[in-house]
C-alpha cells in the first residue's frame, strides 16, 4: 500500500517521536506536493491514476491521527489550523490550488489535462466529507 509509505513519516513523527503538529506541517505540504506531481505526470488512462485517487481516500479513511496523552489518561488528536490529520486532509485543497495557480501556465497541455482529470476524479469520489473543497 503506497499510501501508508507516504504517510508514514508524519504518523511516525507524531506517534512514535512525539513531535508537535506544527513541526509536521512541512511534511504534510510535501506529501500533497508529491500527489500533485504524480497527478500531473500519470496519464488518466492508467490504473496508477485511479490508484492515486484511492490513496487519498485511504488516507482520509485512516481517521484522526491520535497518540496517548502524556501524563494523563486519554488521547491527543493531531489537529492543524486546517483540520484534523488524516480525516480532514489538512492543507491538501489549498496546496493543490496553489500548485495549479503557480504552475499551470508553465505546464504542457498533457500535464494540465492529467492534473485536471486527477482533480475531477477526486471530486467525483468525494462525498459529504468535502474531499476537494476548501
């Protein structure tokens, strides 16, 4: 499962090392940038393209990232300023919009088409959880 390898750094740093959510923001942005790059470079006709969409759904389906609370009973939930890891997919929508705004003019027509179809596929698989809406 590729998605677990891609989310491992953030999950491990939060749960195993004890990093705070703020220190993970760069890793989260890097994760979404990787999906942007994959989405624009993989043709929509390939099974890998649909696999990218399924990755995002699986990431969201992991539910909230939690760890035992220090010194007290209970849990800490990884919440960013943009939502809860992983079920809210924090920063994903904003990062994808920024990538489009900043890079679409310099993309080839093929890359624009691949990325647009990737985003359309994400939207078509979204539900009331607002997968692709900010």
